[in-house]
C-alpha cells in the first residue's frame, strides 16, 4: 500500500498546540498589558508593539493557517509523489515550525508579564534550535517545490538537489549553533549572526550552480 505523506496524529497534535495557545491567551488575557511587545532589535530592546486583543488571536491564527497549509502544499506540489520519500523529516519539520510559533507566543506572553527579563536568550535560543532542526533534516528532503533549498539548478536536476540539500543541511546546522551560542555569549550579535546567515544561504546556492555546471546539466 502506498504510504501517505499525511499523518492524522501529527495533525491532531498541531491542532492541540493551537488550542493550547488560544486557551492560555484567554486565561491570562486580563493580566496582559494593553500593548504587547512584538518585535525586538538586535540589542534586545522592544521596537514594536501590538494591541493586546490583536496579539492574543494573531499568533494562534498564524499557527493554525500553517497547520492547515502543510498538507495542502504537499498535495498541490507538482512533485507531490516525492513527499512519501521524506515523510518523517517532512512531519518533523512541520512540528518544528508549529512548536516554534507556539514557543514565541508563550515567550512573548511571559516577557510582557515580566518586562525586566532579558529577551535575547529566549529569542536567539529558539531561533537557533529551529535552524539546528532544519539543518538536521534538510539533507533528507527530496526534490519538490515547497520545502528545501530551491534554485533553478536544484529544481532542474535531482542529483544537484540532493547534493545541495546535504550541504545546506550542514550550513543551516552551523548557523543554528552560532545563533544559539549568541543567545548567551552576546558577542557582536549583528555581525556574527549576519555573517553566519549569509554564509548559510549563499554557500548552498553557489554550490548548486557549481555542481550543475560540473555534471553538464
């Protein structure tokens, strides 16, 4: 029997996370400040605020849309048959993004209630873990139009795709570790994270082109 890329248990768990977000937001709604911090600069200072009512519903809504979108994307992808070849990594990556949005929701709530607590370890730590997760499974993602490092060369040639995802997996993993370390070391955050991000993205893109040229298209 052909294995489906959809997992009802994963889908239910994602919906349960969204429900937990909504319930928690409603339970402590009256304790939250009227304006919620929604963005911090690289120094960890709040530079953007959102109305409490909007914020309480926005994050769960975004997470719910993601949950509903994941199975749709894998069904409308012209290479949808490939998803069964990386079913487990695909489901894990889905959960990673849903958990990450829930994490940001709960962290923002916590920081709004206790504004004196430094935000950097929470935000950089969470982002770092997310990229480590992506890097760990990126090399197992098979050719498709929605997940992975997509360049004209990876989409044109499956060998280029597979090699590029493996290289990208390592660069994303290293970027995640650098960002996670910056959560606690706090050494030139803007430069370190900017350079790490640039390398993590540019290296796989350049590599995909070089491999494509090498194998003669």
